[in-house]
């Protein structure tokens, strides 16, 4: 089994790698970081690659490293930086921040599907799982705000649905999933944790276990669908 985890230096990505090492001890694990190299791994089955998942050339070059892959798990995501965070109202909308959200939340999955389809096709059970967010559900939006993040995740969900339709013709065994991890105790959610209801802030370890279990049991019948960490199917 050969697994590629995109964005494995982040909180959820790192936890997924650790869980996969225990769950699939014989798997060949490939992981990516964007800028800061991680500490060398003592595991001979773990290989790190540098990748800018929003750069087409970078994704295309990495894809040439592989002839076959079973799973790709995309954990890259963006919610805030040092200057900007989710918008509370229209007056807070900033064009650059809007583009940042789409560049990092939406584009990577499209590029990964474009360049890694050839490698995935050689697997007997190819899967591409992507971290989305419940706030990207259009029908579930009752609070408003968070324009850029919501829009980028809604666009991601549409891309996943559209890829699933194409793969149903070109990669019949293929599965692509949108996964909502819930609010996880990582740097991405730190500024917003004070408003999380009791019992709804999850450890990266728990989230990794939940998401990998969903990926593992998924079949082509699940492709192009949106699932919560609990296994519940979410509305688009």
C-alpha cells in the first residue's frame, strides 16, 4: 500500500501520518511540507517531499516521482494569517485574502486530481480524500459571515463532486471524498476555540482515527460525497 499525505507538517496531517504508521505498518508513506523541512524520520517507510500544493509546476513535478499510488489525503488548508481572519461582514472583505483562501483551500485538490490520476489508476482501490469544512455547505449556512473561507470550501466541494463524475467514467474504482474534520485543536482553529461548545474541540489524534476509518471503508458508491468525522453524510 502506498499513501501520500499532502500537508503532513500541519496538525491534522501529522496526526494522520502517525495513525497510518500504526494502522498500516507495512505501507509506504510519502508526506509533504511546504517550506520548513521536518526532522528526519527514523522510519524507513516514511519519505518527505517539498511541495507547494498551490503551484501547478510543483504538483506536476512531484507526480513524476510516482508510478502508482493507492491513497492521497489532502490536509492543506487556510483560515487566517497574521493580518487577516474570517470576515464578519461585507465591509471586511479583502480581495487578496479572498484569493488566498481559494489558492490554498480549493486549487490544490484540482491540481492533485489532474496530475496524479495516472498513478491512482494503477491501484486496485484508488482514493483521494480532501479536508473540507461544514461551513462550506451552502444549505447549512445559517449564520453568514466568513465569506472567503465559506466560498473556497463550497468551491472545493463542487470540484470534488465534478471529479467524481468524471472518474465514474475514467477511473471506475476511484473514490474522491470531501471530509469535515470538526473543530480540531490545531493552530488553524486557535483563535476560534473559545466559542466551541464543550466536547466539540477534538484532538488531532481522534480526528485522524475518524477520518482514516471513513477513507478505509469507502467504496466507489461513496465517491463525490461529503462526510463529517462522525461518518454522517453532510448536505452540499
